[in-house]
């Protein structure tokens, strides 16, 4: 069996790592115990992930995901 990632998945992994490093980790100090502020931060990060083409990779494209199967 070949367990190597396809070039597309390798690129997705690199883009995801870059997104986490450049967007998610810098947002950690903004985490608030206030539920409304936390929900706003989460919504903003989700919107940025959608715009970057990284949101919900496991969901089908019909649901707004990338349609990756469990192996990907």
C-alpha cells in the first residue's frame, strides 16, 4: 500500500499549516471568557478559513467543505 500524500494534499497541508501559524495562533490572545466575544472570534476565524479554502475539509462540497474522504 502506498501511504504517500498526493501533491494536492501536500499543498493543502502546507496551506493549513501556514493558516494556523499566521492567523489562528496570533488570534489566541484575543480569546475571551465572554461567550459573545468568543463566538465573534470563532466566526471571524471560520470566515477566514472559508476564504482561504480550508474550512471543513471533511464535509462534502455541497455542504461547503472540500469533500475529502477519511483517508485524506
